[in-house]
């Protein structure tokens, strides 16, 4: 029987825990930060590197490595910006952390700031997350009042300020360079890379952009030590991760599991199986942009590398399950509509392609499909991938290509009947 | 300099330079829309994709790279012609045309449209798009340029232009995805003085000049390099004309003078070149108090006769010169007074001038001195009106020569002109002087003649004739040469060449102009400071 491995959720799963500073302290909080402050900042980075922590935002890039790329001795301030613009459809894990255990996350962020030598950190929260924003702001107020944050971090001689910045609800602002543009007060447009944010990010200063869950994991790494943390997961995929399980399962929700547990086990045992005793049709394993897996393809370990090997990606660990009655054309149309709506419009293939694909899919839904349109849809979808400035083009492309590949018959169902 | 290879051709590059800019400098063509050398790189049109077959370390790039944003590396190998690149371009072209109205037959940009060119060169010629095209509402963004958003390919050059070049920030991107549109903020009209440049940098017909709208097809236009006469900056321009009519002026790149730009005021000076009503079209002489049309020979003879009778001494001869006149004309006028009348009383309207101080270079293009050649008058040693009392000198004048239309706002001078025994007006346009003149020599305007100007920074630039002038008018330099010969010897019958006049000027004033031959003063001109340095080095080595 698969059980949750509670590291980040240990407080949240404790009955009576309410996420306030008091209860967090009672649960042993703010112990890792003092530990970090006794270390050199390079030592903290080395520890995170050794723990093998990989970014939980979607790409799975090693966090320690990212931090070590930060430009040094530039004469400019450096910044840690937390990407809390959780907007990939299906993903809702960061909200849990910010809402229910903000201090655990903030402690990780403070450790990160210290490791990077930042004296000001920004938390860019998705605009629609009103309760989470409220909870974060309250937690920050408490921290300032209790002297945890401010010119003397935990009463020491390191000064740190954290600011919550709310986005305005654009998916593209979850892309790190667009997020930085938005944070600077501009229109959120992905930037040309290089220069990467580690060299020229927020206000052209060295900047690291990290996900909420990633930073929360830093607290755990400091607490447990690198080896214990590494042992939690599978090789090269250290630690636990929060899985947002949604769709046609009996118990949808956010679960914390060790990296590398079986994908089918998560659905069957944590999710309680497919709703209404129906058959599983497919799974989108890492947020709406990841290629879909058919029911017979999900007997894999759920970590970055294994899902990648299966031809998809784990992304932000958002599992969307759909049963045998699901109309995948409708599903794909809904996904395409989303990317059409959220494309920033800079790059030609994404701006024109997302809309074109949506129009083609609408044709299918109106029983106006054809073999030609199917081929065209495939071509339009494929051509968006890898040809744009940021990953939104890929995100719009992957579902189309994979749905057409995995469920071609479902589309034929919508071919125009000659009248 | 290190090199990388484009299709096996070595291309030198500077450290940190991008593939596209190095390629363009080397004269190689990589199709692009959003890249402009003056603007920041956004890499969004995706047209400049190239296949990097070797990153310089033996490994190929995993996918097609945008050459505008990829650093050139030593020994990099790039293919711009292989199938992968062709396919990439076809794809971008197809996407760009998905919502483009393809209204080329009624589009002013047609014929000089980058989208059209690239579509022919790199497109597939057909589209699988079968849905209605996107249509934006009609918007008026001001007096100078026309916005036609349906044609827009969202390269954002205009947006970046107002942000980075003029700093006026009037343009912006609105909405998202396929509804993205470029427009002015809050329905306001454009206010900057450089809007014409937005039409120039717009790769398609989304922004076009209202002045040029529906006047001529672009491929009909013939182009002649010239210099703007709107102010003392002397922006390098191209006169675009057809059927002996100037249709528009476009800036010509010159990094030392105007970079890529010119102001809207300068663009409108084309109207003066086509001006007919105020034009002095035929030689005229005053007979019994009335101005009558005469032949050139009659006019020369009459002037010679009058001078014979007057015999003015040096003090009694005054010349007023417009700072719109060319260097050669000023030189000849000065020489005429010196050699024929032993006078040095050539006056020009001296102006204090200023240009805005701004962090944006383009602002400094508009100066308060609205004449192109004040620096030339100063350099040739003509007398400035601020330092000399012209009124007193004029009181004793018997012969007054007026070149162009200077001092037309100075009533006292105009009044004194009526009292001189002989007043000669050499100009292409009528003015208050014309009414007071005894002999009128009709000249030619900038679009018709040759000449050179010295701009505010003593940058020396020449211009070429574009229009065919009427057979009744002669260029001022020719009139002045003829007057000069008339005074010294028998009237010259043979028409002088402009190059001879130029050669005379540079050899007599070799200290100023370093004996430069006309052919050496190319399309981009030369700074006098540089010229002096060159001749100094030459003198030293000799």
C-alpha cells in the first residue's frame, strides 16, 4: 500500500496545525535558518547541490547548480525571486504550501536569499490566489514583528526583506523572464536568452528564480542533511514531491510522495482509482502541456527521468486522469483554447499557431473534421514546438502532437459525414 | 578578427556580435523582420532562423537558432540554405500570412515590402488557412502616418522605436496571442516629430506615410541621393521622384550625421521642390519700371551696360546671400565681388542656433537654424549680419546682388534695396526681393541642381540633381560663373561644368577643402576635420 512520505506536508497533515508563526515554532520551525546562518553561503549552496534537489517548477533543473551560476562580484545587488505564479492547468501544490504552511516556505526562501547573498527577495504570486496572498502577507507581517525578517535576520547581522508581489493573471508570467519583466512593471514578455537571469535578471541584476516547492525543500535539506534527503527519492531524483492529482479519480488532491513511486500506484492507491469504477483512458502526467500517456503506458516510476523516458515529462507533478468516457477531442480543444488565450503573441509560430489549432479543433467538435484537417492540425501543432522564444510554443505543441498520436480514432469520430 | 562560416564563406565578427549583424555587415542576406540594427533584439519574428551545424566546438545546435540573438563564435559553421532552414522559413512565412490580408494591390508598401519579398523568396506560395482572417478596427493615429493594423506582422519595431529611439513611448502592445495589436496608448494621436521613421522601419504596410498615400507605386520611383535642406543638420536623404515630380524624401543611412533617421519637417520639404506658383520661371528685366520677360543674352547685356554706366567702386557693391545657397555658389559670389568689383561685402544672415540636449540622439537632429549651409558661409569668410552693420553699407550701395532669398523679414533692408541703382536677384523662388529687382536670373532648386553643403558639424556633403529643370532656368553656380566671366573678359559662351566649378573652389580654397576632387566627395560626405587631418598627414609625409 502506497503511503505519503511526509516532509513538506508533515505540519499540514498534523491535526490542529494552523500555519501561524506560533504553531510553526511549536512544530520545530525556524531551526534550519539559524543552522544556515552559521554556515558560509557557499556551503549552503554546496549542501543543496549535494542533496540533489531539482527544481519543482517543471524543468527539474538542479537547484544548487542554478544557484552556483549566479554572477558574482558584479557590483550590483542580487535577487532571489520566488515564482509563485502557479498557473499550469492541473497544478495546485504551491497554493497548499503558501496557504497552509507559509512559514515553512518562507524559511526556505530566507535560506535561499542568504545562500545567494540577496538582501531583498520577491515572491511573485499568481493574482488569483487571494487566500494564499493573504496568508503570505500575514506570515510576513508576523516575521517582521517578531524580528525574524528585517535589517537583522533572526537578530543576526544579515539584513533581509521579502516582498509579496501579485501578478495580474497571465499564464506567461510564470515563465521566468516574463515574470521578471512583469515584476519590473512592464508587460510580461519572455526575454531573449542569453543573458540568463543569473547574469541579468530583475532590473538587470543577477537573479535566481525558484519555485515555491523548491524553496520549501531547501528547509528540509537543511534540516535533514544532504544524504537523508537524497535517500528519500530515486537515483538522481532526490526527495519528495507534491503531486496535484486531479480528474476522474475518487480522491483528488495534493499528495506528498517520494520521487520514483509508481504512477499507477499514485492514481490507484492515493487517488482511490478511477471514479465510478470506470476504465482508465489516459493520464496527463505533468500539467496540461505534457504529452499524454495512454492507460497502458503508466506503469512507470513517477520521477523526472522515468516519465521523460516514457516520452512525456513530469513537469510540475500535476497528474490529470481521464476515464473511458472522456472525449479527448473536447479535452484537447479545451487545452488548446487555454494556450491560445495565454500566448503572449510575440513569436509568430505561437501567436498564429495556437489560434489556428484551436479553430481546427473547433471544426472537429462541430462534426466538420476531415483527414486533411487532421493532418493540418498535426502539422500546425508540430511546427509550434521548438520554434519560439520561450516554452509556451512547446507547451501548446506537445498536447496536440501527443493526443493525435495516441488517440487518432477519437478524432475520426468527428469527421464530416457527407450529406 | 576572428571568423565564422556562413555556407562555407568566412565572415569576420567582433567579440559579442550576433550572427545576423555580422552577416549583414559582410553583405550576406539572412531574411528577417523584427531585427533592426538601431533597435534592441527581441527575436520574435523567427524568420532569421539558421542551422548551426557546428557551434565552434564540433557539436551542432539542437534546433534552428535565431541568428539575430545568437552570438557568433570562432569557427562556427552555419547553414542558411539547407532543407531544415528552408522548412523553418516556409513555416514562419506561412504563419505570418495566416492573418495578413494580402491586399498588396492597394497597399502603398507593395514593391518595397519585406513580407512580399520574403514571401516570394522563401514562402510556399499557398496556404492551408481556410478560416476568416483577423480584422482589427480602423484607427487614426495622427497626421503623419497611417496605421493599418490588419497588415501588421507584430515585429514590434514601431513599439521599440518610440521606446528606445524617441523616448516618447506613445506606442505599445495591447492584448495577447492572436489578438495582439500595436497601437497608441488610450486612443491618443502620435506626437513625436519623427513618425515618418516608423513608416520606414515598418517592414510591411502597417504604418505608411499619409503624404505618400495612394500617390505612386513604389517601383515607379527613381531614387537620387541628396541632403535635406530643412535645417543645419543636413540629414542624408534619398529624393524619390517620378515623372519630374518629387513624391517623397526618405532618410539615407549615415552614421556620422543622421544614423537612419530624419524628422517629419524635413520630409515635408519635398513640397518646396515641386512648388510651381512661387517659382521664378524665366529671366526678367525691368524696362521702364516694369518687369518684362527677356532672353538670357538680353539680360546679361543689359546688366553689363548698366554696370558700364555705373562703374561702382568696391564700397558701392553689396551682395546678400541666403544660407540655403550651396558652397560653390557662395564661393563664386565672393569671387565675383572680389575679382570684378574689388569688394568683400558679401553678407549672410547670421543666426545663433541650438539643438535640443537629449539622451535620445534623434532629438538632436532638429536644429533651430532652418538653413543648411550657415557653416559654409562662415567658413568661406562671408560677413555675418550680426557682426556687421549691413544697413549702413547698403546706404551707399549702387549695385545690390541678392542670391536666394535672405533677410526677407528685415524691412529696412528691403526698403534700402529700392534705392540702389541696380539690383540683381538670382533665385529660384519669388520673394519680397523680386518686386524690387531690376534683373532677375531664375535659378534652380535642390532637386534640380548639384552642389554641396556644410552642416552644423562642418560635415561636407553633396547632392545630385533628380528632376529635369525647365529650359528657361539655370543653376545658380552657372549664372554666377557667367556673370564672373562677363565682368572679367568676353561673356562666356561655353557652359561650364559643375565639376570645374567645384575643382576651382577646392583648389583656390585648398586650405579649407584640401584640393578634393568632386568624385572623392561620395554619397556619405566627409568631415572637414577629418579632411584637414588627412591633408596634414599628406603634407607631413611629403
